[in-house]
């Protein structure tokens, strides 16, 4: 698994471009998501969303936009690999 620092660095390099992330979920299975981070379209900017954003950051959770209406999330400490911006982090 990648370290949190490596994942954060990879996400900074990727920016707002599409990427693929593979990670381990609580039950031990592996999931793969394709999407983007740092998207604001469709999100409400209110008090509740600010609380959720701060809770995600405090717990090492990264929201990812899968398609036009669907958001998912993954934890920084469970990532197996990230592929994006022409690079792969293993």
C-alpha cells in the first residue's frame, strides 16, 4: 500500500484531471474508481457541506466524482495504486 504522503503528492500532481485509484475497503476486497477530485459543480456551498468537508479532511477521506451525479470516497491510507497525469504510483 502507498503511504498517505505519496497519495497526497500524487493527487497534487494529478490536480483536476481524471485518474484511476485502487484501494482496499473495510471487508478486505479491492475497489477501483475512475473519476476526478476538486470538482465543485453540483455541490452546495452551505454550512453542512463545510462540516462534511472538514470531517473528510480530518479522517483522511478523499471524495471522488465518478460521473455527472455520483460521488464516492476512499481513504488515503488504503490506496494500492493511483494512475493519472501520465504516471503510475505503486
